[in-house]
C-alpha cells in the first residue's frame, strides 16, 4: 500500500533527524516523536490486516491522530532550537501532504 510506504518514509525521516545534534541526547523528546512517527505506519498496517473496511477506517483515524502528534512535537523541537526552521518546515509540509493525500 502506498499510504503505508509513505508513512515508513516519514518515520525514517524522523529517525534520521533525531540522530543528530542536541536532540540525540534528549531521550524523552526523541523517544516521543519517534513513537508517534512509527505509530502512523503501525496503525495503517494493523487496520489493513483486519481485512475489514470499518476497522481500516478506524485505524486510519488513529494514524491521523499520530500524525498530529508529530506536527505538535516538531513545534516544540523548533522552539527549543533542536531543529532548524527549514527542518521544521520540511517535516510539517510532509505531514500535511501525507494527511491531505491519504488521511482526509
């Protein structure tokens, strides 16, 4: 599923971002955003595995919530100067594009 592949790309982007700079030593913040990012793909996969459209829609909504968590967390990271404005904008745009394309 393309939606799942894109959500994996987002998680990898978050993992790469959190492996560098001062954020690398901030376990709690790093762990939280990583868990939120991987939750997107995990919920998509879980919903798909049920083989039931109602369950898939339910888990897509949960994935959308996790995507909102990622967006909220990158605001905190930017305000703490753990990520640059460019990094913030890229992830924010990726999240919004992902949401608008797949999780409306």
